[in-house]
């Protein structure tokens, strides 16, 4: 069975946005929180997972990640609004 890949955006404590891909959003966010994730996240601790979108495969997720990383900040915020993850109660 094929795994579902996701492209996601995390808001960091300093207000910056980090974009990445994964097959397990919860585990990846926890890795970022514990300092085991991307190097960028060690210097910019994550605040919350803002948005995610399911992709057909790793290749599609990588293309979506590249596309998002090319967007201006305002365009990234618009992407976040369209793919927002509901905040936990």
C-alpha cells in the first residue's frame, strides 16, 4: 500500500514559515519540536503546524514544496489559509 505524502508549513517562534514534506505529519512535527528535524528548525523552534496538503506521491510533494518555497510571504499566507489545519481545542 502506497503512503500518502504531505507538503506542510510550520510557523516558527520568530514568525518565519518552514515548508517541508513527510508521510507522517504528527511524527515530523514532533521531530521538529525535539530538535531532530531539519537544521533550520533547530535555530527557529516551531510554534505550530499551520497547514498541510496531501499529495499523490513523494515526487508530487517535492514539486509542491518547491513551488511553495518560491512564493512571496503573502502568497504563502494565502496558501496556509486554503490548507489550514484546525487548531486543537
